[in-house]
C-alpha cells in the first residue's frame, strides 16, 4: 500500500470515528435508556453464555437470566424502598432539630472563629429573601407541568429499559459478530485484540466497582446504626453510592455523619466512634475491597476518575456520568496500546546524532575546568 493510500485510509477512519462521536453527542438526550439497557445486557451476557454451555438454547438461557435478575432487582427494591422511605421520614422529622442546632451552635461558632458578620447568617433574613424571590403562580404551574412531563418520561424509561435489555441480551453475540464482519479487514485483528482487552478490563472494573459500592454501603449503614446514628442506613447508602468517585463518598458520608452525631448526641464518644467508622472504612476500601474486587492493575487513577466523571457530566449530562467509568476503562486500554506502539516506532527507537553545538560547549566546559584545576594553589 502506498503512502497516499495509507494516509487516505487513516483520514477515512478518523472521519468515521468523528461522525460516530458527533452522532452520540447529538442523540445523548434519548440514549439514556438504551445505554442503561446495553450496560445491563453486557453485564448479564456471561451468565447467559454459561447457561448456553450447559446445553440450553440462547433464547431460553436469556429468558432464565432475565427473569432471575428482574426478580432480584424487584426484591432489592422492595427491601430498600421502605427502608429509604423510613430514613427520609426520620430525616424530615428531625430536620427542625438540625436547623436549630445550626442556628444556635454551628453558626455562632463560625462567626466567632472566622470573625464573620452576624448578618451574613441571619436565618430570618434569609427566609424573607427566599419568600421575596419566589416566582409567580404561572411559573409554579409551568414547573409542575414540566415535572409531570418528566414523570411521564421517567415511567417510559422504566418500561423501555427492560424491553431493550432483553432484546439486546438475546442478540448480543449476533451483534458482536456483525460488528466484527463489518470492520475493515486491515484493522480487524487490532480492533479484535483491543476489544478483548477492553472486555477484560471493563468487565472486571465495572463488576468489581459495583461490589465495592455495595460492600461500603452495607458497612457504613450497619456501622453507623450500631454507633447510634438514627439516619445511619441513609448516610451509608449515599456514601456507598458516591464511592465510585474517589473520596466523594467518604467526604459526603463523613460530613453528614458528623453533623448527625453532633445533633443527636452532642458528645465526644459518639463523635470519635463516627470518626473510627470512617477510618476503618477507608482502610477497608483501600487495602481489602479495591485490591481484591477491582485490582490495582486495572484500577484508574483517582484524578482520571474525577476528570472522567466531570467531563462526562459536562458533555452528556447524567448519561455521561453513568458511562464515565466504563469509557475511561476503555480509553485506558487504548492509551496503553498507543504507548506500546510508540515505544516500538522509529520515533522512539531511532538514536539521534550528537549535536555539534552541545559537543563544543562540553569541550569548552571541560577545558575551562582543566585550566582551573591546573592553576589552583593552596593559598588561602
């Protein structure tokens, strides 16, 4: 293949990649249910393949996996929804206590320590300003109508996701084979190799991270409840859910638990026990859960995770946040491949010739050093 043909082929591939990326960006508002269904199909495909190896047909294997997982999800929701409802109700009932604690203790402490203007934390004045800036009845009705449309869209997604999930899971192997047949033959071996590496990294990372989130949610919820925090299960679930972003779950849960401990008990023993719960949780996450369930070789750097989540949210909204870590895992595989290709290229391996200017400077410096040594004396 000539150089012009190779260049033309690369430009064509770049144009295809850019077109696919632009299409995804334009269709992002309607892609969320399909992206969630595709993720569920990807995660449950190994179970269907395992049943197929036992002699079951693809449709029967997919049906069994689909029904079992739907039942598991429904059972988890039936257990969690009442618990979350009770925790939120408890939080709402105790909310005046939190407000009173903030007004009578936290705000005066901040004013004293930071030398702030007392009017800056005038709660009565703040409430009056909020009342003054409340919109008209028409804006409220418009908000309610938009909220109604949002509820309808949410219910549509709830119905659409299982349907798309089932059909994607049933035809998953067929779709993968079709994509493989449609790839240009010149890049098919490379793409197949990268797809296999991405599958290994992505599967291990996503499944492992989900297990880490679940384990942390259970640990924080149970530990804070044993310590005596009434909203401990709610704080634990939030901390575990946000733990996919490094330190976000820890900071959020720790701050909420500290406030709850001060409001509910207001003594040092409970405060120290809350600190101990989160210290043990960090040690458990860093030295047990992540190394065993995710693995250090496929784990992403915390800065890369934070950047991926923020960039995904900025570009694609909630869909971007949802797919940030899977996309970052795949990009990590591509960067490793590009680094390997770079180390094998002539740009990296070809040795350069010594620069004549640098050589002359080195000779001059060495000559000056020898003259200085020769002319040195022992005189003070």
